[in-house]
C-alpha cells in the first residue's frame, strides 16, 4: 500500500483493460486510492473495493473482505444479477453528465435520420438523383421516451428542443420537469406513452419489471410504421417480437445499440436486415477523468465510513 491511509481496489473485467483506460486518470495526484490488476494483488484480503465491467462469475471469489463493487458505466444490472457477488457488498455506479449528453445526441440523431429520410437522400446522392422529399412539422411527430433518469431527461430535453412532441413514461412525476414535455406515471405509463407514437426511445434501467418491456403488445400500440431507438439494455427487447413487428408493419425499422449478447454474433439475422441500424454499444460512454474522479471519491467515502453518493439501491435496481 502507498500509505497507512490508503484503500486498495482491484480491476475486474473479462473484456476491457480497465487500467489501460482509466489508470492514468486514477493516478493523477492520487496516492491514497490504489488499484491493481488481480495478478498484482499480493494479499487479496486487503482488497476492499473493485471497479468492474462484466466480471466473470468467479471474479469476486478471491477477495473475502470486499465491501464495494463499482460499475464504470451507468448500468449495474450485471452486478445486481452476478452469482458470485455477495448481497452484503455495496454496489455503486458512475454518473457522468457528459454521458447523458452523448446519449441524447445519439437519440436525436437517430430520430432525425429517419424523420428526414437521410438514408434515402444518401442513396439518391450516390446515383446523382435530385429529388426533394416531403417533410412535416416536428410538432406533428409524437416521440415516446421510456425512462426519466439522468439519461432519459437529457434525451427528452434534446428531442423537445428540436420541436417534437414528447411524452415520457416515468416511475413518478419529476420534481423538475422539462418544459413542453408530457409526463405519464403509474403502472400503465409505458403503454400510454407508446400509444400512437411515431418514435419510441428506450432508456429504462434494467429491473425485473422492465425486462422484456419492448415486446409485441407495446409495438402494437405504436403508430403504424413507427421507429424504435433502443439504447437501454439488451434484455429489454424481445428479439422475436421485433422481427414480427417489422413484418407486420408496426415498425418501419429500429436503431439498435444494445443487445442480449455482445458483441452481436456475426451470424445474427439482425446484421442482414436493412431496416435495422446497428451500432456497437456506443450511444454514449463515460469519460476517463469523470470515471476516475468518481471512483476515487467513492473509495474514499467507503474508507471513511461515509454514505456513497454513487451508491445503488439494490431493491430498486438503480
């Protein structure tokens, strides 16, 4: 350890080199929060916290005194459902305001890309074909946003700023609503928001009540030929129901950034459907300096016995 007041943590990920991404920012002016790769840990019993991204089922076994597992992203569903993480271990996550802005920009881009038929214009341009396309006032297009956390609020604000009609399904009415946005809460909020919507943007957290929420019944509520923007979690989408909705015309297409299996397998039929715009989970990301700052603050709070500002309520799932 660096000094007597230090707290030791470990990087746990099967898919990312977290030290390569965040190490420099975590070490910048910091000597009391120490993070190491598992193979660099001499005394596993000294490890009190871990920063994680999709750790293996056995990842936590070596650390008997672990008190905290912190996700480098906003999603903690993988940690909440992790078979090797004891319920006594606290869970925290990164809350990056820039990440919300990135998410909002992605959602707005996808709505505009379809609404203004940019794909058609691009195809026409490759053929030197000049054909102005019809358009409608943004206010006449109804956009449903599912979720109003940090990400959902940013998405709703961005879409509303473009002039679209926006309604949001949320757990309870927000204390600081976005001007011009309609809010729906209660058990029927998701269905009510989707009713007649031209666009459906999903930014819900993954919980037992939201898993499989993007399903046949929900798609049937949309306006014919609607467009889905799926930037929540892969487990929100019932893939077979999406295929059926495309076949039936409930959906004209979808922008899919998250999937049940990532990377999306090369033989997955989604790759071959021209109605689907597929991106590799890049709707947003956390900036290294923001992640590092929040990891350091959270580790220090744990060490000093203070409440974790980035902590997650296990019962709520976020």
